C-alpha cells in the first residue's frame, strides 16, 4: 500500500493556470456529438487461463518492447486502423504466464491509429508505453495503485459538450512524450509540442477521442485499484492488424 501522492503547492498552482490550455489540446474535444454508449462489460473473473503464446494478438515485435520486470499489461485492441472503437484487456503475469483478468469496451482516436502520432491528428499512437502516474477530479479510488494527484485543474472546460464534462474525472497518463513522475496534466513535452502529448486512459463519453483511450468509470476504477508501480505496468496499444504485425 502507498499513501496518496503529495505534490508541492507551487507546482499545483502552475498546473492549475496551465490546465485549461492543456486540456484543449488533449483528449476529448467537445465539438462532436457523442455516439450511443455501449453497455460496459464487467471484469470476467473466469478469464484467467494462461496464454501459452504470451499475449494473444500481440506480435513478438511488440512483446520484445515490454520490460522484463513488467507483470501487468493493459492491451488496447483497436477494431481498425481508421476506426474509433476498441477493447481494453488487463493481463497479469505470474509464475505460470500471462493471464487475462478483465476487459472493457473502449474508444480511441476519432480517426483511428498511427505509428507516428502528431498534435491534432486525432489518431492514437501505436506502441508500448509505461504507465507511471494517475490523477483526476475525483478522489483516488485506491488504496494502492499508481501515484495519484487529485485536482480540480483536470476538469474539462464547460465550453465542451456536457457529455464530455466528466472525461477527466479519473485519468492514467500514458507515457508518450511526457515526464514520468509528474501529474498527468503536467504540460511538459520533452520531444516538442508538435509530437503531441497528453495521451491518457480516461473515462468514456461514448465516441472517439483526440488521441486518448477511454473506457467506463467502472473500468477506470478497476485499473486504478489494480495497477501497481512495483509491477511496472505498461500499455500495449494499436489497431489489431498493427499489433499482430
């Protein structure tokens, strides 16, 4: 177990003033009408058989990018290179190999996926990325889990469609063009602004995102309670064809 992460007051103040500008370029633009929501699947307690090939639907090329000490994988299987629907699956690795623990319907970028994500392309990046930090408007669902920063600065702008207002109530930062060990809404982008950033797992509004992956509140709470820093979790994400290649 770990205590809730405490961030310096000055740092939070800077984040709060920058939050509005950041969110306008991160997931969940409020300009489009949402698609009807599918009913979220509950985690399947029976889905625990070991997969003899490692991780199903994920090629050796991607498995080799998973750190040796990783024991938790969040796999995002996109339905197509140009589609915004996906499935999120949680796997854990124990003594007898990888096991599926839960799955949820999800959404990704409005325009699909890309191996070369850039700002405002409305596509989610394909790849393997670590998961080190979390946060949101709501309190930490813990105990346990990733370091969590609760702040009203995560709130989506009320100029967005009301269906998007709770997108960032719960957030897990995907370590794409960001500084690990900082709150998810830290605006620093080490590889430059044009490379894009603020790629998160967050709550679903029923349609595609600006590049993030979104799933139900129930799914987000499950991940936030389950992912542990000492198990070195990663996300493996992309359209199914790319992940198999």
